[in-house]
């Protein structure tokens, strides 16, 4: 788990999000923050990353799960193409 990546704003709920908030769980994504940190899972709620870790479980029915194997996540980057 990468502990320094966390949500800036936390709502209520056991895990820092509202239980009926739409969530997105990216499974097996290659994370670069800012360098390659490995393949992991990323949970997004309310447009913010709320949890990063290995083998995260789907937290509820309002969570869309995407198999992101082979894809790269670069949180915080606005434009990955720089000179």
C-alpha cells in the first residue's frame, strides 16, 4: 500500500466516503506517482483517490470495477507529454 496517496477531503462513512457515492475501482493498474510504484488497485470516490492498495475488494453496489491491467495511472498529472 502507498500510504502517502490519500484523499484531501473526506466525507463521512467508515472508509472516508458516503455509502451511496458513486465509486470507481481500478484493478491491476500500473501506478506512476511520480515514478513507477508497481501494479496496484485504486479506489476513486467523489472524483478523488481515497484508497490505494493490493487486492482491494468492491466496497458496495455503487462501485464500478474496471480491469485496468496494461493501463497506466498518473494521478496529479495534467499533461503526460512534456518537453
